[in-house]
């Protein structure tokens, strides 16, 4: 005879309103608006979070595995390290807005290569620049 250990969890989920994720996304929007983010920033953040929630397709997408899975998907789709890092921070902001613990340490931020096309002044150039 096996014990159904998932029964209490299923019962808890059945008691939750079906639009829980929509409510959480709305709370995230309120969080962003309350901090005076630009409309463009809010749109970009909301678009990413909707993609994140759709990707994990879970009633409570707040685990480490959920974030890792989404970031891995971005990488497989060809997103660079800078975009993955941005997504990581947006998702972290989402967790903060809905008062969920962030499951990562500071040292676990996705690595990103510096933009190699950014102009860099050599020491000689900087010296000449300062003289004029």
C-alpha cells in the first residue's frame, strides 16, 4: 500500500484561484509603477515575465529549477550573456515584487562577456585627452 504524499499539495492547489498567476503579474506591474519605471521599461519587464510564466507552466513558478530552465531556453534560442543576465535580474525583481525568496546567491549571476566593440582609450590616448 503506497501513501499519496502529493495529496495535501493537490488539495492546496485546488483551493487556489485559477487566476493566481495573473494576480501576481498584476502585483508586479504595480511594483514597477510604484517605483516610477518608464512605460518602455515596464513593457519590456512585463513581456519577459509573461514569457517566463508561460515557459514554466506551473502554478507556482518560484523555484531555482524554473529560473534555470528559462535561462537555459534563452541560451538555446541564441540569447547572449548580457540578455540572460538582464532576464535574471528582471525575474529577481518579479520575485521581490511578489514577496518570494530568491533562490540564488549573488555569485550565481549569469556570466556575460563584455562588449568587445566598445571603444577603449589606451593610456596614451587618455593622457593626450587630459592635456587638451
